[in-house]
C-alpha cells in the first residue's frame, strides 16, 4: 500500500510536451484524474498508454489522464506519444520534483484521484488486464 493512498494528491504544474499548455491538478477539479508516471524506456508503458487512451475516449470528459514522464531528457517523448497513440496531455517532470512528491515505486505507476482530489487507487506496474480494473475503479469514483 502506498503512503499517499487516501491523502490529497500533491499539486503540480508542468508544461505539456509538444507545445501544449500547462497541466495542473487544480485545472481538473471535479473530475476523476489518472496521473501516470512513466518513461520512454519502460516496456509496460508501451501497453499502458493505449489502454489509458482507450479508457479516456470511452469515458469522455469525466476522466482526465495526465502522463508525467520521468525521462532524463525530453527528446524521445514526442515519438513515444505518437507511437502509442496517446491524445491525453503528456508532460515532462524535468528535475523530477513531482515524482518526489508522489514517490512512484516503479514505471509505470498510476495514481487514480477522485473528484475531490483524494488519491483512491495506486497501480504499480502494468500488466494485460489492468485496464478492466482501472475502468471499474474510475467508474466507482464517477458515481
């Protein structure tokens, strides 16, 4: 169990990779948010990104996914996003200050945050079938 489970999600402000705007947790208040820590070298992240995109498309505007890259530099991020078909906002945690606040034990780690900003679920790693569990959890927070 993760120390942030049941606690308010730490605030962040990160620029989107590829010239998008700035992503903040506050901007998505009132929605269910998946904050996913990942890296371009992470094999399971190649499976998780399409699954998150499918979930975000399926649940429409009620779910927001924000990808936070833990790469040492941002060079490979646009290609990774393009290859995995991710349309959700992807940011780069330069200096890893946001990762220090969330403390993801491995890549990927997804934090599922309820409409009030409380972390309700933490997914460490990604395996086939995890998308069904994630969908159930997200739907439970939408009620």
